[in-house]
């Protein structure tokens, strides 16, 4: 499946094992992980409740009594924040509990067992890292495990872990449930954008979906490393689950002139953190925002998260929805291209804030040329 195979990453050391070695032998952290600028920027604390991301209630979106009001709230969350937490999403508690338990257990397996699922060359699918394009590049303090979940025929079952034994089933159930939630959100997001409710569905048909499980080992010098470099997600929509209770996600607060980072606390139990990806920003012609975010590392505790990415179908055009352009709409603010070309560009560079997305913007001055 081309969405996972577009480009691979250079192989790097296993960070979980490296962290253990550094700890046991009191060894320095290798130079490539030290990020001079890592924590130089201000962070708004998550105790500042005025700074919290909005909360959207899926049961209120689905209830005819409250749907319009909640859709308006959703639209403004997507426009102003690009991030929100989603409560009452209807995913059964046991599905989330099993997923959390199995992911945590997978990362506890011996290295040799985990490496049975290592990434194959030229693929980001499997256990390893992504976005490493040069031997000089600084590295993130984390390991990743990426799997294609949907469409079903794209699954590479040889990479789906046989341990813990319930893992495959947990992933399968989690995949169906999150696809259902994303499908609902696409409908209400389209409404909030002022286009036909099916507009996004048509482009995200069959719900291509992938999961990235992130493992951030503790690091004594946590303030010198970065768990996941600042980036925007390429996908349409991301549903993030904190697998354990250790916070670490930070977002570049929209509208903050100083561009400070905002620490996103652990959401209420079982809630998802949802964010708009580049593709949805582009399809909305800039109305919805794909916001830069990163993950920081804890000095004492491991942190685990799982991001499910929802992507358009392979033959979809990544460009502003035609319904938003022309009379009453306006000019296209982004270059359109095929989905595969778009993803190839995303994976062929290191993560670098909004660089990828900004590169696709049409500058107002060039629009009349
Ligand atoms: C991601 C991501 C954040 C986190 O996987 O794209 O942004 O908190 N993860 O792990
Ligand atoms: Ni992300």
C-alpha cells in the first residue's frame, strides 16, 4: 500500500534500548539526540486552564436536539485551534482498555521479539523510526511502530504482532471504532465548513487508516532531547490516544504572537485528542487549521501514545474543495496534487514544523500572475 511505502527512513538505533544502556552505565546521551534549541522556547503550562484546548462532545453532535449548536462549536474549534478533545465518542471502554494494555505490553517485549516486526527497507510500516533522511540529522528520543489498518486488504499481517496474543484483535476492533468516529467527524466538519455533508466522505471513502504507536523512553536529560520533532500531520484527521497517563504533547498555540508552545494535559479518561492534518487544511482552503505540535520526554517515566491517521483514497486530489472556490468562495490558496504525490513529498523530508504545508501555499501576490 502506497500510503505506507512511498518512502522509507534511514535505520537508526533503538531508543528504548539506548535509554536503558545510558541509564545502566551512566553514559552520556549520544550527540545526535541533543537538541540545542529543544526547550529554549516558552511553554504555557497546562495548569493555566484558560489555555486548554476545546472539548467536543460526539453524543451532542449526533443528538438532533443539540447537533446544530455542537456543530458550530466543532467548526470554530477546527478554525481556531485545529485541536480538540473528543468526549462521549461511543468507543466501548474495553476496546480502549485492551488497546492500551496490549500496546504497553508490546513495548515491554524483549528487543529481539520487537525487532521481528522491524520496518522493511523503503517502508515506514513496522517497528523503527520515520523521517530520517540523512546521517547528519538530529534524532528524536522515541521509537515508533506504524501499521496500515485500512483498507483491510492493505494490511500486512506479517507485521501485526503475534504478542501479546490479543493484540491483533485489539487493533482490529480499535480500527473499526476509530474509523466510525472519524466518519462521523468528517460529516460534521463538512457541515461546519459550509459544504455538503458528504463532501469529505467522498474523498475519504473506504477510510484509509494507519496507526503510529509512539514509545518515548524516560531521559535523565529530558530537557535536552525531543520526543517527536515539531511537525504537522499530513493526514486528514488524527485521533490520538494517550496510552498511559504521562503527558508530553505540546501544540503551537494558534494566534499566540510569540508562537509559544502549549502543553496539552492528559484528557479525561478514554477521550481522544483530535487534530486537523495538512490535507484537511488544504481541502478547507485554509479555513481549518493544521497546527504544529511536538512531543517532549519525561525525565523519569516512559510515555506511550497511539495516533490513528485518516487519509483520503489514493485517487483523491489533495486540493481545496471545488465547492469552496469560485463565486462567493474565493481563490485557491493551495496547490492541488494527487494524494500519492503529496505523501511522497511529506515523507521525503525531515519533520520541520509547518514547512511542508507552507510549501504548498499559493502566495496571494502570485495568484494574479
Ligand atoms: C504523532 C504525534 C504526539 C504524541 O504521532 O503524529 O503527534 O503525543 N504524536 O505522541
Ligand atoms: Ni502528529
